């Protein structure tokens, strides 16, 4: 008897949390969509901020990339030796 209540309780909890999350995401996405469609013309003239401002740095190859690669390789080697 108790296991049935536990299973139903878990399912209801998962459904409620999923519903809350979906509601929050839909509100945020709706507001963002309205903001970006309303301000298409004004955004071209405004100063770039947020993602548009940093998108060039995100995909830029890092300086001394080889050293970063060897550092990560060495760390994984040491981690494997410690086990």
C-alpha cells in the first residue's frame, strides 16, 4: 500500500515541477521574443551589448592554446595515475 502512494507522490511531484519549469521558461522566452521583434530597427542603431558584444571573443582561438592542451593532458595523466 505504501509503495503505491510513494510512486504516485513521486509522479505528481515530477509533473508539478515540470509544469512550473515550463511556465517560467515560456514567460521568459515570450518576453525575449517580444523584445527582440519589437526592437529590430532600434537594435541596429543602439550600442551592442550582451552576447552581441562578446561573440567575437567566445570563438577566438586562445593565446598559448598548445600550453592549455598539454596542461589538460598532464592533469588527466596524473588523475589516471592516482587511482
